[in-house]
């Protein structure tokens, strides 16, 4: 099991991940960090638990929009394969689990 250090909204987190997945986890954490900072810039101060929930919802919305007919640039209506839909669903479920775990750790801090 590998470890990767990421920073989201100015807080450092030490996360476990599969060996070889460190750069992917860092990339995804950077995406969450960007969305969180954009959200805070638009709505102001917000508690971290609600912030991470809202970021999760925004990212889920992006994922859903990417699978919708003609909604996302570069995707054509009805062209997402069942395999890609299953992979996207698995990704979303995994992200939701990670967000729940992160929220629990923040709550316990």
C-alpha cells in the first residue's frame, strides 16, 4: 500500500492508495482542491464538511453531465459505452466513499 501527501484547501492529508496510483490520487486531489477554492471564492466562508459535500456534488454533476447526451464538449450523444458508464459509476462510488472518510476524519480532528 502506497502513501501520498495531498493538500486540499490549505490542509495537508496523508492518504493511502494502491502502489503506482500516487500520481493519480494527487491529480484527483488537485481537482478537488481547485473546485473547493472556486466554490469558496464564489460563496465565501463555509465549514469544511459542507464544503466537501458541495464539492462532491459538483464533481458528481460534472460526471453525470459528461455521460449525458451532447452535454459535454467532445462527447457525442449516446456514445458512452456500458463499460465506460460502469467505470464512471465505480469512480463516483469510490469518490463518495473517500469524501465520507475525509469528512469523518475532519469531524474527528
